[in-house]
């Protein structure tokens, strides 16, 4: 019975290999081994400087105040993190309209890693909604499928 309090762990033997190895890869049991496309995290190096990021900044999270200045709203996801996280999300949201908010000096390795992370999240979220009684199932399935294709293209 799944009562949301039980976790099941499974330890497999070396004979059980669920991830095919890339040519020349010695560790056939490691899903993150080099050459499998999931080594993007290894390229991200530690850094000492971070930024305050909204987490899901978009046009629906900025209002214009009475004085004409922008006001950021819906800030529960705000965190002290890499600016690249926010910029990947902005690129996804705005496509070609991203250029006016683009900045120089972003870490390309972080951008690549976070692009995959965002696309996987944008696949998982709709799939979770489809587990319930979401009313527009074809639209949500389309969003999941689109983001899955985008994630696979990054690998």
C-alpha cells in the first residue's frame, strides 16, 4: 500500500545493466558515464558568485506599478542561485523575444545543463497533471511531448 510514507530501495547486481554503454566506456552500470549525453553536469564548475533569481520569471510575473515601474510578483520560488537558471527559462518562454533581456558573460556549460533540467521538468510537470483529471488532456500531453523532444535533442 502506498501511503506516501514508504520508500522502496532496490539494489541491483552488476549483471543487471539497464544503461547501454557508449563505445569505449568502461563503466557500463553508470547512467551518467561519459559519452551518454548525460555528462553535462560534469562540465559545470564550482563558482563563488550567485544571483537572486525568480525561478520562473515571465510576463505573467511582472506587473507595472502606479508609478510605471515594474513590480515582480509570485516570488515563492525566488532563490539565490545561478543567473543561467533564469536565463534558460527566459529563453524558453520568450524565444526570439529573449534578445532584449539577454546578458553577456553567462556560463555556456551551465546554460546547457540547465536547459536539459528545465526541459525535463517541463516534461515531468505535465505528466504529473495527466495522472489526475486534468481537463484538457491532449493539450497537456502535447506540452509534455514537445518538452521531451526538446530534452532528447539536447543529449
